C-alpha cells in the first residue's frame, strides 16, 4: 500500500491554489518551499482575514486572495491543483463558490476531515479528487499522511500527490476511503493519545518531586528514544517491553497497575470511537 517518494520539484507550469490557509495548509506550503518542490510564485492561497493574508504574503512571498474562486483561478495558464483546506462546516459553501471555476480534469486535493470523494466530485463536477489526512507532526515535517483517490487519478497525478505530501513527512496510499476514516482514528488523532500520555507521565513526575521542567525533559526524551529504538529494532512492541521487564521489578509492577486499570481497553475503545466519529462526519 505504501510507496514513499523522494522529494523533487514539480514542473514550473504547475500552480497550487490553497483554498483556506490555516495551520495545516501553512505546514504544506512551508514544507513545499523548504524542500524546493515549488517556488513562491507557484502558490496562491485564500483567507477571509486581511491580517492573515498579509502574514502569508510577507512570510512566504505567495499570492493571496480573499475570494476562494479567485484563488482557484490564480494560474489560468498553468496546470493548477486546488487544495481544499477549510473547516468541515465551511466546505459545502466553499464547494458552491468553486463550482464552475474548477475544471473537470483539474486535480483537487482535500484535507478536510470527513469530506468524501464522491461529494466533492459531484459538487465540482470533477473526476480527479484526492482525499488526504495528515496529522499534527506534519507541521515540523515529521507527519504521517494517509491518502486515497478517485479511480480517474492517473499515475502522473499520484506522483505529484506523493511529492507534495512527502513535504509533510511520510505518506501512505490506501485503497479505500474507509481506510482514511481508520487512519483518522489511528494516525491523525494519534498525537492526541501520545500527548495525553506525556501529560500524565509529566504530572506523575511532578507528583514524585521533580520540577515540571525536569519531568518534561525526562518524559519527552524517553518517548522519542523509545519510538526511535522501536523503529530501528523492528521488534514487536511486546518483545521490546519484555526486554525491560524483570520479574518482580519496577516495570513489572507498573505494567500490573496499567493492566489492572484496563489501559489497553481504554485505548482500543478511544480509537474505535474516533473512527466512528470520522465515519459520522462523512455522512453529514
């Protein structure tokens, strides 16, 4: 399912129009420019607030618009890709604004949570729709983005999508939209689970007597090192856990308490609840 691409430049005649430019859209723009995949003159973005548009223009040197249709049509003589980055509740109105502006054979990429390919395709009368779900670490180029697309999206467009998403970290193509909902609960929402565990561990360290600063440093490096070690070793997590669990030791006692508190069950239920919520959002 996965094919990780190495970043390379998009053709000079490729324009990228970001409809909505919040945190995640800015992360994509920053990554694309940082890796020289495009130059500022190839990017346009829309946003309703004057100060936000001015900020984006000054920071990245891109073209900015207050009108979504104008942003989508910013490069009339180029092969323009439209990237939908608005909030889910705004999408129906935005699609109405873009109807007739986006061509039938124009690539459309959506990172809008819960927005299905068929709904976007029907609203825009467009056959080339990609649905992607990045996560928060994408803001520093360490993200995980799952994506899928309509059957009409060809290999050249898929290569472009891989190139663009690689600016955020790793990308993974999945076969069905249901897998996007599944990935939403696991990787897109996943940082929430990690941050909550980090918060709880840090608070526990403070309870033991560490300053919050020291406790935070101990927890953050332990998290980072553990993940890197797991990736490097390629061992099953249970095997890694057993490596540091001595009979009657501190790890064994801690594991006993976590199992007693049904930590696995709580996590499993939380992830499944997030999945169901993602599915429900797609029905609205």
